[in-house]
């Protein structure tokens, strides 16, 4: 360091002001947070209008495997009811014979989905929906009354022993004070709903759900 | 804020009897700097411009408008959820609802056959309305006489349905049909806009027609086969 010439009347050594990045450091740090909050605030309906409108959260089982599925199902009375069930896909095959009265539209075939399920007899399982899908993800739903046939409304429980129905609150006792009159549902049972698909469709997986977006996905073996 | 006046001078100054001249600079009062003022004004201006943009232009309607897919009779139109083919409309003053009842009208019963091919998953189309050539919109399904209830269409299984709408004869020439998925909400979704190709001659002929026109029940089999 050399001493500056004393004779030169220079201005005081310049004090470097903090740079723009340093002065605005806190604002820059807050910017990602503000952007995230903006997206959250503007996306308040994404959940109800999009996420919960389709099959989004699978509980998957490989070919031949059994899967345990749990969901806290909203009961419509402000609470939730736990749903625990074990599901296994036995096979998917052409339905023969067809359900009584079924007349297939031109260019279609019927496939029978053999499922084995296990659950406590007091778990509410009626109200389930079932569908098969092809490799493209196109979904073909089980329809209880269509094409001239009447199949069980709930494809996942025995028709003559459905188990309990969802509670209607205080109306339960007035509607069926003595229960449904059915035998209790067994702890393990099998069902074989029939789904109509276009003739050339190969079923790659079976989906079963109670309340979207959660669902059980059962892959069909190759 | 202003600079301190004499009252703010120190007591030493007053004791000396001299004029209230401060020996040291007064406590510094921070004034808003011009840059800060300019920044504040810029923020306010941006807010004002944003407000004008949002309110002065009808952007809400355009942002929420359905995506109209125009087509004509016999030309399939691909929508997000289905492929739709509209057949040739027919009309009469009497409608055979395919359920054992006949409905008469002082106007015209217009029936439009549709073929629906669902895409991706089963779809139940529920929205239809007729934009009449008289400038009025005729809703379908709300009254129960004019109805469009095709039921659920499975992918790969075409569904054949007939839409029926009761209109005055002057609505027939130049009428357009709109068909969509959701009865209550067509915002930001595909809606088919079908030019039906109807003329004044059609209106006059159908207004004088007494042979019932049949509105077939929806089916997965073509009407000719059922």
C-alpha cells in the first residue's frame, strides 16, 4: 500500500453502497414464497373441481396379488367412516354365459371380472364402482342395468348379503329398525360382475373405488 | 414536517440572550425521498391500470367461454369428451315420443338424431340448446317436453339418441344446435355448435305437417335396427 500524496485534496474515499442484490435480498428471498402462496390462493378449486373428479390415487396390486385398501370415506354427515378391505383379482375372462337378458350391442363382448374380497362384516362396502381399462387408459364402467340385464347394484359385495348400508343418521332406526333382514356378510367372498367392452379391447387392469380420487388398481396378468 | 423553529432551540441559547441560532444541526427529519415517492406512485398506477384492464374490458366472458367446435349436419366433430355426429333434422306438429304418447304443438317439433362416441371414459352428455333463427335461445330438457337424455355412452360403443325441441316456426330457418357435456356448466369446455341448415321452406312444411315425427328412445343400436 502506498501513501497517497498529502498535497492532493482528494474527496474522502468512496464508501461503496450495498449493491442492488444485497439491498433487495429479503424481497428476493420472499419472492418464491409469495409466488407459491399466489398459486395456492388461486388454485383453491383445483382439488374439488379436478383432483377429486377422477381416479388419481391408486392402491395397486400386481397380477395375482392381493392388496389391502384403506380409505376414510366421507359419510355426508360431516364425518368420515373408515373403510378397510382386502381385494384380489382372480381372473378376467369372457363372460359365458351372459347375465340373464343381456343382449350385446354390435361390435362388443362381455368380460367377467372375478374378484375375491375380505373385510369385517360391519364395514360399509355398498356403493362401490368398478371398471376395466385397456392399455390406453380408456375406462369401461360396470353398469348394473343395461343391455337388457339386471346385475347387482354394488359389484363388490354379495347380492344377498351386502353388509351394512351407509348411515342416514337419525333415519336409520325408522327405515329398518330390525336391520336389513339379510344374513351377515361373510368375511371373505367372491363376486363376478360382467362389463361390456368393444370387441377388440384387451383389459389390462381393473379399478374399484368407493370415493374418488382413491381407488384400487388390480393389474391383469399377461 | 418542518425544520425546528426557535422554540426548539436549546436553553443555553436562550440564557445567552443571543439569537436562537443552533450550534449543531437540528435533529434530522426524514423526508420521503423522490425515488420512494415515485415508486409508490408507480405501484398505485399499476394497480389502477390493472383495475381498468380487469373491469373495463369484458375479459371474464371470454376467459370462461366454452370452446365452440362448429360443424354441420353429417360431419363428425371431435370434442374433448366425445365424437359427435348430428343427423338430418326433421319436424312436424306432432311428436311420437316412442313411449306410447303423442305430443302436439301449435309450433314445430324439431327432432335431431345424434350419434355419440365417448372418448376416454363413459360420458353422459347432458347439455343442449337451440339457437333459433329468430335470435332466441330455446333450452332443451328444462321443460320436459323439449328433452335430450341420451344416457351414458361407453367408449367404443356408439350411442344413438334423438334430441327433440319445441319451437315456433320462425325459429327454424338458420337454427343452430349446441350440445355439450354438463347441463349446468359449459365454461372452458368443448361445446359442439352445429349449423342445422334449415330453411324457411322447412319451417313452413313442418308447421303444416300432421304426421308424427318419431323421437327414438336412446339406444346402443342404430334406430333403423331397433
